[in-house]
C-alpha cells in the first residue's frame, strides 16, 4: 500500500509518528467505512439496476445523472428523489425490492473490492484498531456487497445499515451509532467516505474524515469538510498517518 504525499491543503487532525509502515494517528482508535465508493464501487451497478426498475415498472427512461444528487443518502432517497423529478409515484417497498433483486444479479462476478481495501483493513487490524461499516444502504445490499467482495461481517466489529437509523446522511446518526457500537467516542474515529452527504454526516458526528475521490471531485469533498483526500485506500495521505 502506498502512502501519498498529496494533501487537501490543510494538516488535518494531528497525531504522533508511528513505527515502520502504515500507521493511523494515535489520536484514533477506530475506522468507520462507508461501503459504496469506499470498499467497492457499486454506484454504477445500483444505478444500472435502478434505471432498469424504472423502465420495467414505470415505463420510464431515466438518466444516470438524475441519481447523482442522491448518492449516499440511502435507496429510499436515491429512488424517491428521481421519481419526484419525473412526477412518478413509487410503491417504494416493491420498487426497492425489485431494484435490489436486479442489483444482486448484475453484481455477480463484476463487483470487486477497490484498490487497497484488503491491505488497509489488514494493517488496521494489526495495529489493534476497531473497524465498522456504516452504509446508508439497506441490509440486503450491504450483505450482497460484502459477500461479493469477500469481506464477511466477521471482518468488522460492527456493521450498521440504513434500516438501523431514522435519519439518513447527511444527518450524523449512522456514524454516531457506529461509534457507539465500537464503544468509542466519534472524535476517536476516522470515517472514510466518498460522497458529500457522508462527509457532512461524519463531520457533524464529530469524527475526522478521509474523502475518497471515487465518486465525487476532491473540491466538493473538501467543501463539505473532508480532512484529507485520497483516490483510494491504497493512497492514504501521509499527514493522516501520523
């Protein structure tokens, strides 16, 4: 795993220098991962599935760009926001279930972990950090993704999905719950996110945040408060590592 010298223009939360190799700052005791765009790049597949659902159930052709404002907000908002734009009334539970059914079919053999994910997780484990997943997606999608990329629930100390909280990102609830399940204060956690909604949620929760540019531009992630920026977990900025 490479350590990038790229910076977001600020030093970010400080930490003490560690031993050889990758080391998260001693300020942090836990890492909370968003799933889509962080552990795997499932956005193209859920978009493909959602567009197929709209065609199949509503006779409507929607554009991939229509979904962009709702990335990271959970499937209720992801589907509902686009439906609202087109004046369509969803049967949300049925339409969401159909979207997931299509999605779980199309990711077979196609969805893979992003660069550096396995190495970063392994190193965090070697250093005794607690790990959680906090995804706005429903459990059906979380289960399918983790299974497909070979990271079972046992990889993590906690897994939180969108059905576990009432208020979705950009509300901080999902990260507050994840930190609680890790028995950590949010300020002792680094959240890894790829979407502005998620970055905002992490910062509102009181956590530090690494923004990955897998889905959105660096400037947009910075504007929402990301402390560090990286393309993937294979290139964690040096100033985050302490």
